[in-house]
C-alpha cells in the first residue's frame, strides 16, 4: 500500500509583511469577513484582547475550520493574539521571522 506511505510536502512561499492584515476584534460580527480573507489566501493577525471570551472562542473555532479546509494553521503569537495563514506561507521566511520575533517563549 504505497498510497498511504506518501507524505505531502508543503512548499514554502514568501509573502511580504505588508500583505498581512491586522485586526483588533471587538465581537464576532466580522467573522465571515475574516473567513473570506483567509479563503483568498491572505494571512491575518487577530487581536482578541478586547473581545469577550465566549465570542473569542466562537471566532477561533469557526476560523480554525476555515483554515483546516484551506490547508492553513493558527499560530498563537501572544495571549489572545493569533496569526492565521496557509501552511505554505507559514513556512516562508517572512512569517517565520514574524512568529519568532513576536511569539512569547
């Protein structure tokens, strides 16, 4: 069964940091707008500090599903700050550097 032994490799793509969209989320009203941006393969950073926990969870759960369908990932940058991007973009040098510079260790 060679079919099951083959692993998909993710080719890294480099994007400009200027292409990343940054949003300060107040509530879950813009959830579909964020999903559309993700589906267009644009990385976004969501700051959920001013959002209620229940609404922040709703946003994260919904967008995690969108990212799963689009072959993306969620990366926690800091407490209540998340980067959402395609796996290929996350493997690129720009977003790797962004995550390493701003992620709490």
